[in-house]
């Protein structure tokens, strides 16, 4: 018998179902969703007893889905797909509803980078690219790194739980695609405007190639606009070309080309993602590209944001954080990596441990003797005093601190 409570189980109009099953059968379950919405007004998440409310949404295409109830994310079980960090633990808090709007029919995102360039006014392009760097407007629109972090957080790819097993690109792809189906970006359906590189298998090669061709066909000139779109994938190699670089992505043969100046700026802006030490720790680089189609049909990256992750796709702000995330996983700890989105100076914990109550925090101190860094460290300590959670600190010049829960065995040689 399947348990009647536990993560991933939902009650809809009196019927208990698995969330995964609901997502796979969204068409045939539409009447059940409609009844729950009319008769109860919401669904129940059964990860806790009593259950927690879930919002029922219906896209304009008539596709139903459930979402976490605003402000209740922290109450869900650490393993529950609706678990969220408390307010103040995510860069998501810094956006206005103009940038990210959650409505009954899905989430609407306003990306700072234009995805359609009018061809009538040649000046528009420059004005638009300057706009993305404007600090004040960034809160009313989402930058590329903000969008990448939003997707990762929505898909819960910043959550690690010992019972869930390690994340693979196949799992990342499936969860990201689920989020894309429920969102709109700059007025376009997000699953049409953003292509997540699908996992490669010899059997899927032809279907993947056809999907990329269909995506490429949507780019370029349509009437009086030049259409751009987004590609999300894992950078495998950056190879020099006569004009700049070619980004070779994992699971995809077709490279993305970029000018040398863009790559130079990207390595400065995302220095940890492009840093050499990360690769030594088995880290990966995830990137979100804005692409155009060249006259010859090549995919040209015109902008990008990059993010460092562990080998199992948990984001990390430095190679030391990669080491910490892997050590927490080895100690079978449940944790969440808070994401800063476009707000570089947000004071956020490096990691939040969710298998203890209240949640505990992990801080990684990597740099010494910089005034701004010491001030930040003091700010962070103040933050933890307010949160009243346990704080585990690691000064990277010292060995790793004890990370196992009290009474829990460490990652012995047999683990
Ligand atoms: Zn739940």
C-alpha cells in the first residue's frame, strides 16, 4: 500500500494522487482540477499532517497545475517539491511584480534583454542593451542570471536531499521543462522562447536534432522584427575561432559562436563559473545564452549568464562552495543553496541545512584581509543572530568542520 502522506502526494477534490502522475496526465486530470478549483478552491499537499494548501492554476491553453501557497513554502517537508526557503533567503525577494508576476494562469516574467528587435528603428538595439545595465530598472525586470536562478529555484535544482539521489542532466531537463510550460517571458510562451538542451541518447538523436532545427527556424527575421531566443545548457568546452569562441555544450553537437569581447566580459562577470580551479573539483558550468541566427544559419550567442554548479548541478558561488556542497552530500545532509539572482550584494547564507529545526546555516570564508569582505562577514553574523539558527563556519585555510548531524555517522569508507 502506498502511504497516504509523504512528499509528492497531493489531494485534489478528495482524491489522493502522486504529483508526478498529475504532471504526466495533465489533460486527462483537467476535470479533477476544475472540480477542486470550484468546490474546494485549492489543492492539498500531504507532506505534512494536517496538509498544506496549494494554489491551482490554469494556463490560457487550458493546462492545469499546482503551485505552493504564497508564504507557506517553509512549512513543507524538506523533501517536498513545494518546500521553499523563508523570506529573506533568496534574491527572488528583490523583484517587483512587474518583473515576476504570479497570476492564476501562470507566471509572467519580464526579461531585461529584449527577445524581439524591431528592424525599423536601428537605434533600438543599443538603447535596449544599455537598459539591462541600469541598476534601478533591474528590479522591474529580470536579468539573465536572475532568470537562470529563478529557473533553478523553481525546479528545485538548488535542493539536495539524501533520499532523492543525485541530480542528473536528464532530471534537470525534465524539471526545467515543467517550469517552462507554466511561464510566459516577454509575452511569449517560455517553452517556445527557451530551449533546454535535451539529454543525448543514440535513440533520441534524431528527435533532438529536429527540436533544435524547429527552435532555430523561429529565430531571425519575422516581418519587421529580428527574433532572438534563449538556450540553456552545460558548457563542455570553450574553443577559440578566428572571430572569438565556440561554446561546445554537453549533449549537443551544434556549437554556439560568440565574439571574443562577449567571452572576455563573461569570464570577468562570472569568474567563478569560468575559473580553472572549479574543474579540478568536478564542477560544471551552466549557461543561459541569448542567441540569434546568422545569415548562414549558425547560432550566435549575443549575451550570456553563467553559473558554477557541483557535478550534480547544485549551484555554488566558488570552488570552495563546491567542496562544501559535496561534503554535505557525502554526510547525507539535506540542504538548500540560496540563490542571489541579479542582486550581487544580497546578504544570503551560503547553505541552509533543512534536516534540523530551526534550520542551520553554513558559511564558507574564502578570502582574508579585504575590508569589504570583513564587513560582509560581520553583516552575515548579525543576520544569523537574528535568525537564531545554528551556524557552521568553514575558514578554507582550515580543515572542513564536522558536518554530520549529532548521532549520525559520518561518510565512512563504506559510504
Ligand atoms: Zn508539501
